[in-house]
C-alpha cells in the first residue's frame, strides 16, 4: 500500500491522531470549567449543602478530564522535534513566545488554582475559592488563546519575514504575529464551540439522572444551567462562524474553493450536502442555493471567486495541484460540521423549552435520550471543523495567505523530519493507539464512577455504613423523620 511507503503521510496521520484524541478532552475541560464556575457561584450565593455537593461533583469531573488532556497534549509538542524537525526550525522564532506564554501564563494559572479547588475548600475563604473556580476557567481559555495564536499564524502569517538563507521565518513584529488576521475569528469560533460542548455534556449528565430517576433535583438544575448556557453559546456561534468564514474567503482562497468544491472560477452556490466528483471536478447534489456562499461572504449574490484550477496557475499558489488536493475530504468535513450545528440548535431549543415550561422534560423519555447522546453533535462538529481547517490549507503547513509576508510559507512535504523512517512511524502509531485506548478506558471508568456516585452531600457522607438492612433502615428513618421533626419544632414555636 502507498500509505506504508510515504513517511510524510504517516507523520501527518500520527499527528492528526494525537491532536484529534487530545481534542476530545480539551473541549470538555474548558467547557466544563464554565459549568464548574457557575455551580460554585450558585453555592457562594446560597451556601446550601446541595449546591456545595454540585460544585464538588463538577470539580471531580473537570479534574479527571483536565489530567488526561494535559497528558495527551505533551506528545504533540514532542512531535514538533521528532516528526516535524524542519517545520520546527522554520517556525521556531515565531512559535517560541506563544508556547512559552501558554505554559507560564495560562497552564500554571489553571493548575495552581485547580489545586485550590481540590484541597482548599476548608482552608481558604469562600470568596477566594469562588475566584479560584473562575480563574481555572479563565486559565483554560487563556491556554487556548496562546495555542490558537500559534496555529492561526500558520494559517495567516504576519509580523515576520523570510530569513536571507530562506530556511526560516524571522519575527519582526510580535504583536502583528500574535494578532494575525485570523486570530480573533478563529479564537472566538473555537472557544465558543468548546463552551457548547461543555453545556451539552452537562445536559447529558442531567438526562442520565432523569432516565435513572436519581438525583432529580440536581438533574433539573443542571439541565437548566446547561440549556441556558447552550442556547447563548449556540446563538453566538452564528456570529463567530460567519466572521471565521469571511476571513477564510479573504485570506485563504484555496481553502474556500475546497470547502465549496470549486474547481473553476464562479459565483459559489451554497450546498446543504453533496459529493465532489474529483475526476469530473463537479459537485453532485440535488439542492443548492445559487450565490449563497457569495452572499454569506460578502453580502452580495454575484461575487466571483477563483477556482482551484485558476488559483494553481498563480505564482502564490503554484504549488497546488488540483488533481491531488483533498477537495472532497474538505467539502465533506465542512458540510458535516454545518449539519451538526443544525442538530445542536434543535436539541438545545427543545431542552430549554421543556425545562423552563414547568420542568416537562422530567416526563419526556424521548427527549432525555436525545439529550443524553447530544454531546456527540458538538464533538463531531469540533473534530470536522478542525479537519476542515487543517486539510484545507494543504499542501502547505504554513499557508501563503493573501496578506501574508512575501515568501513566508512552507510546504508540508518540506516540513517533516528527514531521519524518521516508515517502520518507526508505523510502530509509534500502533503504540499511540494502544496507550490512548487504555487512557480512554481509564477515563471513562473514572468519570462513570463519579457520575454513578452523584453529587454527595456532607450529611450523606456522615451516615455510617452498618451491616445489612439495619443500617439501611436506620438511614432511611433518619431521612424520613427529619421533615416531621422540623414541622413539630415549628408547631411548638408557634404555640409558644
């Protein structure tokens, strides 16, 4: 097979595997960081044990996810030096600052205050604990910022020039490089996507409890928090996704052409779905809106964009070969992402409406089941969105964007390590798969245990575990008679 003779392709597959796996946990940890902070805010205001139990529950879920995310992220940074040495040399002057800032200014912030959440509830003031919860979330969002600064520079280089010997990009303006043309839309788009993921994960936990008939009060509160956060972030996505698409149209014309299957210059239509026949260079679809993509990008219905065949004839994009470009892969990933967004909106609207309308969702098993599986929708949208962004800039690893500095670009084929062999890549891919399966199974087991245990209040922890039915009856009596004792005490006070 050709795949086992191409070291560059295997290096790309290995890196895609590590990033895609890592990006299971990053969206969950950042998104659940917001859910955790909201729950801790509710406890700070109410000071009830129920809300304290809810906060402790989300601290455990967040921590388990955060730890696996950190572990799986380390392999990506090592691969810059092992599998992508020429790439590392080319971008080293640019990437050093944001990667160092991510570790020093974001990761340490998140880690330090996560330690406060784990060990400091009874050792610090309630206000400091609340601030720590929000700083954990802010730290995770800042971590994403620095990583996206680096990745966005690869998409739209700025603030740099090509070295005299042509071997590397030299930083000339840090702020221009950091705040490159695609940073803002990519950051808002990405962070909003992970917040949607966190909201849907919270709703799914609530749906599981409703289906099991357990912790229903906690489940309804969580469903409300998740649905409200979900509808807000999902509506914001319309704005952020549009801004991201506009930047692609302006800065990355070959990516736009692949997203819409355009081989020839045309006014791009808007496809709901379809299939790109790469041999005939046509999109096969029963439905499209003429000029729809043009309208979304420019506000007009008649703006022409160059197709891949015309772009490949220009000096800037002459390295592009339309015959080998991954057009259908980019087209499918992009449209699957859009399709998942439609499912996200339908689900969150249903969950919100039937949660706020007298809690009707408690009796709607079909909706509970839909919400239970709904985190799959943002997960697929996030993964396919990433594939669209990364496959869409091929054959470059540093893309020659429209406004980018002259000569600052790097082909993927010229970025890999020359000394890494095919057998080494195959062995490491197999080992990564084995280790990642083990880590995922361990994470699922730990998270499953936390969810099965549920939000445990301190009074429940204090109940002794005796032998057999005696302890169970005693515990049940203690719970059952508590309301009666409270009412009797109130009556006595009234009589006095």
